[in-house]
C-alpha cells in the first residue's frame, strides 16, 4: 500500500506538504496578537507547545515509513531523535509555564486546576514520557517485540489524543484554523499508522527486529 | 463468609438509611439559612498578593470588573467591603504588582473597578477577585470570560461571617 502511494505521489510533493504542515501553524502562531501581552519566557513556553504538536505530526510518518527516500532504519533513527525533541519541547513548555505562573502549573500537575484542558495536557505529558521511557528501555527490558510495540504505541496514542484535546480547548497563541487542521492531521496519521502496523497483533510484519 | 455478607449488608443498609434520613435533615437548616455563601473557586487565589491598595482604577482602564457583595443567609448587601482584583491584562501579568488593585463596595453592596483589558492567559481569558478583610470568611473567585472580546466581567460574593 505504501509502495503504491509512493509511486503515485512524487517524493518532493510529500516533503513540501510536510514542510507546509509544520511551518504554517508555527508561522500563524508567530502572528498572534496575544504575543504582545506576554514576556519572552511565556512566549517561549507557548511555542515549545506548538513545536511539540508539529513534532507529533512527524512521529507517525516516521514510524510508519511513509516518508519517501528514507530507509526504515533511517526513519526509525530520526523517529528516536524527534521523540527526544518532543520530550525536550514538553519539558520547555511546562518549565516555561512554571516560571510564568507557578501556582497555575502546580494546580495542573496536581489535577486540581479549574481548566479542563490542563488535565489532558498533563496526561499527554506523562504518556509521552512513558513512551520515551519505553523507547529507552527497548534493549534493556526483556519484552516480546509485540508487547513492547503495544506499550509504546498505546502511550503514543494517549499522547496524541491528550495533546489534541489540550490544544483544541485552549485559547492560546495558535491560530484556530491552522491549529484544528494540524490536530486533525496528527490524529489521522496516528490512527493510520496504528492500523497499518496492526499494533494489536502479536505477529511481526518483518521477520527481524530493526 | 455469611457474617461477612451480613456485615456488608448491614453497613450498606445503614448507609442508605443515613442518606435517606440524614440528607433532608441536613438540607432543612440550609434552607432556613437562605442564601448560601459563595465558595472559593479552584485556582482563584493563584498569583494573589495580599494588601492590594484601593485605587481609582488599575492602569489605563477600559475594562470593567463589577459585582455585588451580600451576606449569607438574608442576602443583605454589605457596604464598605474591600474587594481585590487582578488579572493578566494588556498592561501586565497576573504576578505584576501593577496588575493588582482594590475597591470598596457602595451602600448597595455593589462594586465596580476599571482596569486594563483582560487577555487570555493559561488558555482562558479570566480575572481574579478576593475578599480577605477578615470580618467574613475569605473568598477567592476566578470568573472566566465567555469571549476574549468582552470588555467587562462580573463576580458576585455571598459572604459568611468569620
């Protein structure tokens, strides 16, 4: 299915589309009128969140091997680096918000904030940390490949759903249309890769681990 | 096992009985008291700074924070009560001292304080208000604007004597 898809759409078009999908929401957020009322730390914290959402778009594409001109091995390696970047972005996001208003972040982390979206954000944060931990422990824990994949992808799915609900409910610097489109794209691609890789099965598609 | 089940059933029955008889028992005095006191809202006290001074208006103004202060029970308006207000506005963050100010309620228990336009922060356009003068129990409110375009916000206090 992937092979056919690659043949139909030239690689350059896919890369260009990806660049647009990542760049446009960030650029739109850069024009937010709200930036005028924020200090640099708060602005940085907000953009770390926007960047994290963009990185979430790359992860299913890399995991599913949907990007042209990338070997599976190379895609996996980039997937790990993007994952590290994602964790870093989330840490900067939460850290920057902490500096901006410690009591609001404390309330969010303790699940006692009045804002419903913060619950989704905090759940997504722990899920992405968990998914990253799974990735780090890949060679250290003796798990069956399918069990490892089910654990990692379950946490990744929670990360995606949590992040999307978090972002959509927030009245922040992201421009509404680009935010909703990016979120829809992230959701759709995550769903696609989970289905394509049949993450719920115990069979391995490839005979050898990569 | 039989004793276990019996105990559990007894506990359940007692619980249900307590709910049936106890709940109306609790409700009746509450109804007799009339107007219930306003509970503090979640996150209401965030970035609170005690002792904000009474001001004509906060900063350049253009946005109105208003509301009423009444006594729990009979709902009588309480004049001369100090209400503190702060928010993330076009002129500063919640933590900035110049984002804070206070006003006193009029004879009819209403208050009205002009302040800079509130802008969304931490995902929602919202304000903070506090009553903490000691005669009544302290209350922190955190009203949310339906839209960031709004140029006013309301919050009502019903206070219980301390």
